[in-house]
C-alpha cells in the first residue's frame, strides 16, 4: 500500500480512450486530455489575471490535472452516452465516487488521504478556478470535436459535442477568459476550410446569438 | 428509427476493447469476443449433444451472439473493476439495462421489440443453453488471459482472470461439455512452455482439486 | 490433436484484416466480420419469419458464424483482387478447400469431423438459410464500404464494392428480407450527408432500377 | 497569430512518441509524459511539504506541465541518442531554443510573451521546484523503462535508462521527497516477479550503495 | 562490433515515422519511404536510359537505398520543421553527420568503413544519379502528401509539402525523366475526384507555369 | 494506363503485413521487408566482392528490391502456411504469376514491359546475385523471427521460421558471404540474454553441425 499504486494508475489513464466506441480520426487518451485541459486552464488563467482577477494557481492546476483521474475506475463513459437519462448519469457518478473512496482508503498512506480526497472529489465548484476548469474542459472537447468535423467524420456525435461545448462555454460568459476566447481564439480556429463549412458556421452563429 | 441503427451499433462493438485501461499484448474487441464465445458455445453444444443432452441450437446461438451487445452503451467495465463492491456492480447492471430498454423503445420497430427484449435481456439463465453460454464466456476469458500469461504480461489482473475462469467453469462440472473440456482441451492448452510455468501449474492444480 | 487447435484458430481470425493492402479508415477483422454477418443474418431471419417463411435457425446461425473460418488458411484474398480471372479465383478456392480438408483430418477429433466438414464446406447453398447468408454477407460489405465512402476514402475499390453489393443483394429480390431491406433499412442508411452525395445517389438509383 | 496556435500545438505533443526508433511494449507520447511528470511532481511536492519544505506550487506545476512543450519543434531526440557527444547534445539544445524563440515571437500575443518565455525556457533550475521537476522527470523515466524490463523487452536501452534514472535521482538525495521515494515507493515497485530479476536487483543494489 | 549492429539498425528505421507530430491518414516509416524512393528512382532511371542517358545503376540504387539511413540517429526532423531557419537546419545536418561518423568508427569493420562512408555521406550530388535521387525523393513526398490531400486532411503542411515537391522537381526540368513525369505520370495522378479539387488544380497550374 | 499505377502499388506493399494471422510483437510490412532484404543483400555483396567474387550490382539491387512486389496481388501467404502441400504452394505461385502477367499487360507502357517482366518474374536464380538474394531473404527472416523469440513470443511458428532460415542459409555454405555471416555476424546476434536461451542455442548448434 502506498503511492506506488497511485503512480501506476497513471498507466491506466494512458490506455483509456475518450468516447470509446465512436469512430475517431484522432484518438485521445484520458492522460493526454488531462494534459491538454491543464494547459488550456493555464492559458485561461493568464487571461483572467491580465483582467485583474486574482487566480489561486495552486488550486487551478490541481483541479485541472486531477479532474479525470477517477476515470481509471469506470472509464470515460459519461459524456457521449446516448439513451442515458439524468438519473442514470447520477448513478454512474455515485459508482465512480464510491470506488474512488475505496481506492483512497486502500492505497493512499494515511497522512496524504485528506489531500487526495480534495483532489479526486472537488473540481468544478463555483470558485474562479472551478469555473475556469469547467470552461477548459469544454474548450478541449470543442477542439477535439472540431478536429473530427474538419476531417469529415460523418458520426453526428461530433457535431453534437461541438455545439454542446459552445453552449456550455457561453454559460460562463461573465468570465473575462471566456470573452477573450470567443473574441480572439475561436474565430482563428474556425478560419479553416472544410466540406460543409457554410452550413456549419450558420449553426454556430445561431448558437452564439441565442 | 429502424433496424439500420441496430446494424450501425455493431460498429461500436468493433471499437470497444475488453478490459479497457489494462495493458494487453493482444487487444480483443467486444465484437471479436462475441464471435469467439459463439464459436466456443458451438463446440460445447456439440459435446453436449454427443452426450445425449438435447440442445436448443436456436437459443444457444442467439444467447451467445447477443450476450454483450448491450456493452455498446457503457462498455466492458464490469469484469476487471477493482474497488467495486457487489452493490456497485449491481448499479452498473441497472444502468445498462435501463439504457437497453430505452434503445429498444426508440430504435427497434414495434413488431420486433419483443424479440430484441428476449435477446438483449435474457442470457445466462438456468437452461442448458444458458449454462453453456456461461461456460463459453469463461472459456474465452481463460484463453484470453492465458495468452497474456504465456507472453509474460506482468499485470496481475490476468492471473486473477485465469483463476477466476477456472473456478467458474468448475462450478458447471455437472455439464458433460465441462467434463470433456477439463479432460481433453484444457491439458492441451497448458502444454506450452513459458516463464514461471511450474509455479503456475501448481496454482492451477490446487484449484482443480479444491 | 483436438478442439484446442480449433479454438486457438479463432485468434488468427482476429488478426487477419479484410481487404489487406487497401487503405481503410476503419479496419475490420475476419472475426468481427463473422460476428457482424451473423448478427445481420439474424435480423434478416426475423424478417423472413415475420413473412411466414420457415427458418431453420440452427442452420442459419451455423452457416453465418462459420462462413469465413477457413480464411485463417489463406486470408481474405478473394474479394478485392484485381487482375484475377474467374479461373484464378477458382484455383484459390481449391487451395483453401484442400487446406481445410487437411486441417479437419489433422486437428478435429474423429467423432466431430463430419460436423466440421458440413460447417466449413457448405454455406451459401440454395436453401433459404444459404440465401440469407449470401445476402447478409453482402449487406455487411455494403455497410463496410459505405462507411469508407462517407469518410471520403479516395480508393475506387470501395465504390466498386458498394455497387457490387447492391447488385448481388438485388439478385435475391424474391426474398422478403431483401424487399424489407431495400424498403426500410437502405434508405435510412443513405440519409447521411457526404461529399459527392448527389452523384453517388444517382449511380445507386440507376442500379436499383436496372 | 494568437493563442489558438499554442493550443493546436498540444496536438503535436499527442503524436510525438518518446524514444522514437526503439521498440516498446507500451508507447508513451510527450503529452502523456507531461501529464505523468506533473502528477509525480505533485506527489513529491506533497512529501516536501510534509517535511516542512515550503513549496511554490504555482512554479512547480508550471515547470512540470511545460517542461517538454518545446519538443513539438524537434521531437524527443535528446534522451536516448547513442553516438552523441556532449557537444552535439548542446547543439540540439540550441536549435530547440532558437525555434522556441521564433515561435513565441510569431505566435504568442505580445502581452503574454514574457510569461511564455519563462514557461518554455526555465525549468530544471536550482530552486526546490526545479529540483523536484528534475527528480519527477527521472522517476517517470524509471517507471517507463521498468515497465519494459518486466515485460522482457530485449533492447538494452531500457536497462540503461533505468540505471541512469536511479543514478540521477540519487544525486538529489538531499531532498526529503527523494529519501521518501527510495524508502517507501521504490521497494514496492521492485516487488514484482520477472525473468532475470535476481541479476537485475543485484545491479540496482550496487548503484544504490555506490 | 560488426555488421550485426548495422542490420539491427534497420529495425529503427521501421519505427521512425515520417513527419512525426503531424496527423496523417497514412503513416509512413523511414524504411518504407526508402523502399519507395528506390523503386521510384528505378522507374526514373529506366526513362533516362530510354532517352539514351547512361545510368550508373549501382550508384543509383546505392544512393537511393541508403539516403535516409542516418535518420536512425536523429529521426526525420528536417523536412516539416516550421520556425527553423536555414542556419538551424545546417546545425541539425552537422549533428547527424557527426553521429554517422561516430557510428561508422564504432560499429563498421575497418575493411568496409570506406564503403559506408560513401554510402552514408554522399547522395544528392550533381551526377545523373544524384539528380535522379533528388527527384525521386520529391516524387515520393508528392505522392505522400497528395494522398493526405485527397483524403481531406486539414493540416496545411501537406499542401505546402505538395507544392514544394512540384517546385523542386521542376528545377530538374532538364532531366528527361522529369519531362516524362510531368507529361505522362503526374496528370494520371491528378485525375482523381476530391473536395476542393478545382482550387487545388488552379494552384498547381500556376506553379507549373511559373 | 501507365507508371502511375505502378507507383501507387507501392502503397499496397506498405499495408500488407508479413505472416498475416500470426501474433507478432513487431509487425513488418512487405515494403519494409523489401528495404531490409535489399540492405542485407548489399552487405552480403560487399563481402562477396571483398572475396574477389565479381558482383553485378545492378542485378543484385534489382532482384532484391523487386522480389516481393507481386505480393500486392495475393499478399504474403506462402511462407507460414501450415496444412499446405507442395502442390498447393505451386498453385498459389501460378495464381500470383498470372496476375502479375495481367498487371504488366494492363498497366505498364509497352516500351517498359520487357524490363518489368524481368524484374517481377526472375529472382532467386542460380547466378551469384540470385543466390545472394536467396540468402538475404532468409537472413531477414532469421532476424525477424529471432526478434520475436527473444521477446518471448509463444507462437511456435517463429522458432520454426528461425530454424528453417538457418538451414536454408547453410545450403549456400559455398558462398563467401555465408561463411562470413556464420563466423562474424550470427554469433553477435545470438549474444543476447533471453528466457530459454540454453535450450535454444543447443537446437541451433545441432543444426549448425548437421
């Protein structure tokens, strides 16, 4: 029992793919996704700070880095699941949390258990850092799904993911980093050529002006 | 709505890997596993019949072919999950069943719904065919994990899977096909050379004589 | 010698890819193909039965499940081979059959040899089940090639496969399951958006009305 | 020009594999490695803090997360390169740094350039955080190479990497986190069974007591 | 020390991918690229000979076969590197050459060192064979990048590679094989349908008439 | 019709794997194999020349480079096929040759047909170059199978391939390059540590002294 097991668990995260079962031109692992989200959260944190919002960087990095560690227990099955009601998602959440609890009790040395409980349970709360994490997670999903779309991936799930991401990010429109994202970063991303672009941009535009 | 969606779902099963998150020398998809289990069930059915047990072949094939179709909804997350209590496994089972129900209601034409309800819900019951399916599923797990063991896979999960398979198959020792398996097929399989064989065979032997 | 060798052979089928040598966005193994064809044959069998055609389910499942087992001997080299005359295909067929014969003699216990001879040699005969298998095999090829087409695969071989599939299925137009397929399932499949759709649908339409 | 290009660059890091050209049972990308190193640095930071060493967490996370971002320019070619003198490694370092400089000038908005200059240039300096990063980087290499060793990877490069990692970590023996690592974590890791273990442990033991 | 090490080095070339870090629908290894370039050089050599240009076939094959062997030392990092000045490319070249020198001294038996020095250092010189190699290398890059373009790969790097290839080949317009290539082979290649073809052909046309 | 089709065919060779259906730790494509065989033939040619045997380098390179091009038609199915009699192998040979003939007639411009007929049909004849090719082909198979053996691959086929290679190479014991190979290169290769080495070396030794 000890931290060796925690480190070995990072291996699992390199082997669990995001959205398993769906065709992807580019596969992403949970490990790579965690790296990307932390890097994006860092970008957004800079923008917040440039707008005079104080950022607790320790919390921001910690939240982003660990936000999907618990997927080693049941995988990435919550996001794209069709046919799942809110109630079912809640049940999956409970299963994951109970396994996490069991893991901490069995594998983490007692003196560090409180720290891991914070890291593996808290995340997208209502603090600045929690909000930035929520946005970063969706910005990553937006890039991930956009990549599939411009490669002409016919599975409708990627357009749904993209639209859902834009909508969720918009809900955090009060954050300076979100305003900057939509003004400076998003238009650059959309400035690519791909089959079906005109129709796609119209859809995006409609969501942006809802 | 229609059977097109059911056929497209076979694609997902080709992309979901068994035991996600664990290192494997040979990856198996749910689709390939289903093919293998059905082929093994066919082998076992022949042996039952050669021992004058009447086999309802329609039911045997149907049960084996469809026994993991519902994994397209939440993946193969039940078997190797550590840190999961019986209660949590039960919850995952319920989630899967509710999604299956939703899928049948939304995607299967009404005149075929009853058939799919039977196919996707019933399986390892107490009929001869249900028992043969249960055995075939474990024989496949046994071959799958043995393959990893003789390639020197260091993850302990494969030895655990192998042992668990042998134990479960033994519980069906009243079936002629199981007696034949342990007498004629299993010894041939174990007749390979690999690192740590002596210790491994001793463990197997102990289980066989429990 | 024994059934262990037969089961191990399933491994080979998980490693042999369909249409080797051609670029594919999604690779399919012979094992997964066999699973898909059996599942599609099951769909078609239901439709036949709903139209009061008696179905020998044992034969239908058996034929579909085993129809490509012998590809473990020389791989999937018959379908997409350009530059091959009918005579050459015939020669490849003979090679495969002789190896199958050798395999049964060497590896299958005598009491089961007759069964395997039936399973590995008979297949697409003129029985209802043989016809349904022939259709299911082409329906799978149709889905497989369509998937490549809508992902914009530039290899002409996939359009050829698609067209050839439609034509072959049409030849079985007297089967109720084929009529249902073209009326209820096929239009749903074609209802996707992809580059070059208009021209493609025109070609399909022409074949359908030949 | 803008942060979009920085985020797109994360894609490259998901596609660059560590130690290209060498056979590995488990491939690691630079993105996954960065995630792992940051997680390990977090583990080590906790231990430092538990030993009353003040940790600047912002700097620790920042250093770890970004320490290999610049590998998107010339890949992971410095670590395992045989036939390279110290002078040649220095030249490669210069090439990487000049491209990084060019990248910052061309792609990062002016108001953030100073931040990226710090992130992409500073790293393993002599601060507590710089030392913890240096250790975390080697702990990851140690786990990575050990994984290959216990799977019986015959390439000698992995034993060399393992030994080099142990040696480098030992140089930081004044850090409480290193003392804890060798006392509590390392022995747990070595407690696996693998071919050639006795000889291997003897080598490790010799290095530990040098 | 001896030729065993040289042969083992071929393994590395099978594991180093071209243009690492970029998304590709079809990955190419340095080994496969070397095979392709040698085969294309053979095609071009035939055409030269048919136009009464004497070809030193030994030199042509030797140059083509070995032109990228030294990439086992630092990988394929020179071609697609953005942000690299001519000076930096020169430095990478020097690093590669020094390692090659070290390799020959350490691993090649003395009686063969002169031969390997010729093979691994000389290449695209001003001889007929050197020019044909330079053309063949670009023809392969042209096919490689064209393949990505017609599959709708959105990374701009492939269009840049294609255009750069056409331009470089054109510089060798005095070679009969280049004239034949542009007259007989290139138009056949471009005769495919793909998204954005009209705009693409216009660009190509402009380069051809510069 | 033209040489474009020949070049495109190189693509197929990058996608056809050697020994399809068998588990391999390292997959080799026909393209990479062709590169390796040509490089090994070059090594052997040097040794012949150093022993005053005149080498027709044009023929040696040509034979080696093209010796498996025709596998694009039916794949690499001849080598490891169990259950195949000499007669069946002969039939497969005929099929391949007839398709090659068809390919040349349909795709190669008339002025080059004679050259391609020589390249794609002649190969391992009794000339020095034909013998060196035969040896090089087996030396590659020997390295390929040895690599699997030292990684502990349990499939017996690799030991069979290794032994068969040694035996075939020995048949060419009159060639100076073979004598050099067994004296200088082979012992270096065998100088690795692996599970089961003692027993393995004994087998090799027995063959060497037959």
